[in-house]
C-alpha cells in the first residue's frame, strides 16, 4: 500500500509540473495559476479516494475468495501464479466480507455466479447475506497462502486462497469421501471452459496442475494444527494426480477406493500415464513406438503374487459422434491391444449412468487382475451375516456412484457449499 501511495503521488507531481509548463506556454497570468492548481489537485484527490476505497483513512478494501468459491475459481481460470504474479508472502492484517453492492461488481470481475465464500481476517467486516458466505479466520495461515488476482471493482483488492489452502478449508466442511473427490480435482490437469467440447480443456500453462499430492502434503506440514488437517491427510492417501476431467476422478474413486469407502478396491490407480505402444516397423525392420495416455491405469498384485494392470478410458461422446469417432476409438483400442497382457476397457457416458453395468465391469477387471472379491467375508457367502455385509457394501458403492459419478462437478460443489452455509447458520 505504501508503494502504491508513493507511486501515485509521483504521478500527481508529474502532472502538476506538466500543468505548470502548459500554463507558461499558454501565457496564463500568474494570478490565475492557483485556480488551475486547485482544479488539478481536487480532481486527483477525488481519484485517489476512489482508488483507495474510502474517504477517511484511504485504506483499500481487501477481499479474500476462499473455500468452495476459491476452488471453483482456480479450476475455471488459468493459474494466476504463472508469470510474475507471485503469492503474497505476508497475510493481510484484515480482510472483509463484501456487502451486496460490491458482490455484484465482484460477480462480474471474477466470472463466478451465485453465493461466494470470503475469508474474514482480523477485525474485518463480517457480513452474511444470500450472496455472501463469510468464514472467520481464527488461526494463523502459512505465508504465501494468498494469491492476488485481477479485480475491477472500485477500491477493492482481490485475493484468492492457494489451492492447498482451499483444499484444507473444504476438508473442514465435508466428509472423507468428498474430500478425496475435491482433492482429485485440485490435483487434476483440467480447466473448466464453457466453450470447449465437454466443458473442460487440458491445462497447458505452468506445471499443468494447480496443485499436486506432494504440494498439498508439504503445505499440511507447514500448517499442522489447523482445522481440517487431519481429514485432509486421510483423504490425501487416496488422491492421485493428473486426472483430466471430474468424471475420471469419480470413476477412479469408484473402482479403486477400499470397500469400506464405497469402492471396488481393484488396485492402485494412475491417471493419464504415458504408455509406449507398438506402431509398426521402420524401413530397417526395427520396431517403432508411439505414445498413448490411457485415462486410468489400475495396477494390482494377483493372488499368485503377479503384477497385473488394466487400462480404462472414459469416452463420453463415442456413442453420439458418428462413424468417424467410432473409427478413432476402435483404432485406439487396437493400439492398446499391442501391449502384452494389459486388457483395455472403454466406458461411455451411457455406461457410467448404469450402476449395474459398472458393477459387472468391475467384476471382470477384478478377475483379470487376479484379486479376491471385496469385502472379505468371515463366514459362508450364503450366511445371514455375510449377506448383510454384502448388502451394506453395495449400498455404499451405489451411494458413491450417485454422489460423484452420476452428477456434474458444479452440482456436487453447490450441494456441499449450501450444506456448509446451513451448518454455519445453525
């Protein structure tokens, strides 16, 4: 703020010097100079007050986008840290929750709709309304947790919580299953784009992902003791990097999470891993290879101790894109088939809407991977106790499918954000 004031005063001084020279060139009488100086000073004093937000102490209002709104903004925009826009090393002394008039300006400037989450630091104004979800910051957050972003609202400075802090804040308000889902999205390589086919694009700037499993782990080490850190660590065990759509995140959870969390427990997943496939021979007869990226690769150890793997692709448009798309899908499956002993499966959007089909597909992959059926039963499969265990497991799997596979990211985010607001008002 001090640098901003000094820079602005220097500019005013330059303008006054230019005005003095202009008046001398125009042969304005010295007795009239005071009126011109008064007009110039009054104009720039009013401008400075507008820029700095209020007429009294000249302090610019600071607003910090946090929690679900911060995650949504980060997943919908290019990484603001790429380039010269470094995070603030010092946390502001105070930040406010905006009033309804300012929120209307912020909706337009940050490109989000609906209620927004704001972090209130220090003695900042705590305003709650239908458009604002304020969160009082009662604990110290690590330096570098806030990132400045562009803001065109008058007298406002806009910051957004870094992805690691946003994930930690979300873990304060959701269960472990939702924390895993949002953690997968934080560590993903996609960015929402309403003009793109399917609504998502590959994030090409910087290191692709806005965060990673390792960066979140390092942040948790620096913020040990903060609320939500325990759940964040539990969720982080199951989070994987480099998913390229929310649906990939949900399918990876469904097939690979432990049965107690609602998954089929098929093995360890990885997203969009580089794989070399045979691509014919060159003129000298030497084998030639090309690169493919299966959406999900699942690795597991069979009952005989063998390491096995299956590939899984989510293809939402293949059933509705005509013969050309079907031909490309067929060629991709043929490419994957050249990898010895690695089966390849494709799931369409219609397949993902059927729990019974996904259940059968999971059983096929389990057999190919040589894994035992989960959960492990203590008694006979037909006993009353075993049937009850299997029924509860199936209910958990169906609930995970309904919460994350069937629904879009926006609807999942909105439901948890609204639930968080309801709990805050209780």
